[in-house]
C-alpha cells in the first residue's frame, strides 16, 4: 500500500487552487529555498543536494520564463526575461566556481520579486472583493 505524503498532497492542492499571481509567488519562494539549499550544499560539499536543488532552481526559472507573455507584458516581460537569464548565468557561474556567495544577489532579488508579486496579488484580491461586494 502506498504511503501518502501530506506535504506533497498540500502542494498539489496549493498549486491547483492558486491564482496565477499566487503560482508566481510560490515559484519564486521555492526557487529561493532551492538556492539557499544549493549554497548550504556547496559549503558542506553535499554534491547530491547541490545538483538536485540547482536542477530545481533551473526548472522553476524556466517555468517563470515560460509564463511571460511579451504581447501583454511588453517591457516588463522583456525585463523579467532578461533578469531570468541573469539568474541562470549566475547560478551556472556559482556552481562552476563552487562559490555560494555568488548566489546571494540572486536569492535577494528573487525574494524581492516574490514580495512584490505577493503585494500585487493581495491588492488584486482586495479590489476583486470590493468589486464583488459593490456589484
């Protein structure tokens, strides 16, 4: 009999019920956690965790990039795409050099982006609730 993983079940439900902005926030937060784990793994010479979490960070950044809509997002989408390219280059460089400190600016920027998206999500939710109450 297969064992149920409550954490995996929570993640499945969380992703299935999240708004698009919520998914972006969740993706940034997961990438930040993965990169922090990469930095720890580099310091501890834990190559398995380092590789697994670099792969996860790349996958999340790739999904964020795929979610961009240049037609609707215009200049913002272009700037985010360039930023995701920068993140990818810095992660590759940090890994090649074995330099966990090189991940710090990427982690900080991704954390700031997560916070900004979360704030935008909250404002949109409040506006939608206000509109539905008035309507």
